[in-house]
């Protein structure tokens, strides 16, 4: 017997003896990256592996994932769209602005967008948010998963330009992208200090936690932004 339990809006736990995360497939019959498709009570769900997605790992570790059906999301570091596709499932009546710097990876992302009308691909550098001001509107949530060293600075400047008052920043700090040899905990502290000391606006940290065992040397942070 297979059981289904909703743990957050649009995020489900499937239990067939082993607990697995899943989202309801916006494009039934289509797998995005080889994930397993499961039909339960007449609806199709896509398994969501926390080892392949920082957001899935955050859900497993009980972060308050406040993304709803009609949320507007700015996703920084979209890559080929593995996690973006699950966010697309969750915000079935909303929109995902997917920013990616690599033109090679963007080709895969554009292919995903052709199947999912609520994803808008943006080929740009997340450290230059004004470069996509003509495309991206004010959003409810910013999710950032990038490998650039100035991660806190990028999160802050994008929040200033695009995050609504009271909106949420969901940030993953990749220690090894900031410094390859320093103690990850010292890197986290430095990045958080930079985030909390921004001049434009204020961040209130709601939850922070490392993402091990799913992702080593990664700290996940959820913060509320006030203008």
C-alpha cells in the first residue's frame, strides 16, 4: 500500500515502506531528469531526491517552505532546471523567473520552459540584477543556489530590487565556492554578517541549518526581508 501525505503546499511525502518527497507533475507522463513517476489516486507525482536538490533537502530538514500555488519566484542559479521543474509543479498558478549564467546550460532550461509555461528563462549574471529588470517583476520568494564567491552580496542586491516587503529569501551558502580551504563555519558566519549588515532593507533570519548529509559544506538560510 502506498500512502500520500502533504507536508507543505505542493510538496508531498510518498510512503511505500520508504519515505520519499514528491511534487504533483504539471506535465503528466513527462520525466524531466529521469526521476520516477508515481500515480496515486488518479494523479501523477514526480519523486524529488534531496541529494539532487537543495530545496528538497531543506524540506526534509523541516525548513518552513512557504511557497504556494500562486507564488512568484525568482530562482537564481537555475542550471538545467532540476529543482526549477519541481518549483514549477508547486507554483502551478504562479511563475518562476529562472536566472542562469551559462549559455550551454540555458539550452536545456529553455527546452524545459517549452513544456512548462510558468517558467521564464533569463540568461544573465545574478550579480547584475538590473540586467533583467525588464523581465522580472517583484516576487514573493527568492531562492538562490549559485557558486559565486559573493553569495550574500548577490542575495542582498537581488532582494533589494525584486523581493516584496515581507518576502522570503531562501539562500544556500556554498562554503567551497567562497573559499576552498577555510573552515566552512567561519565562511557561514562571514556571509551571514554581510547579509545582516546590508544598508538597503533588513533581513530577519527564520531558520538556518547545514544540509548534511545530503549536501556537504552547505548552509541553508531562510530570512524575511523588510524594506
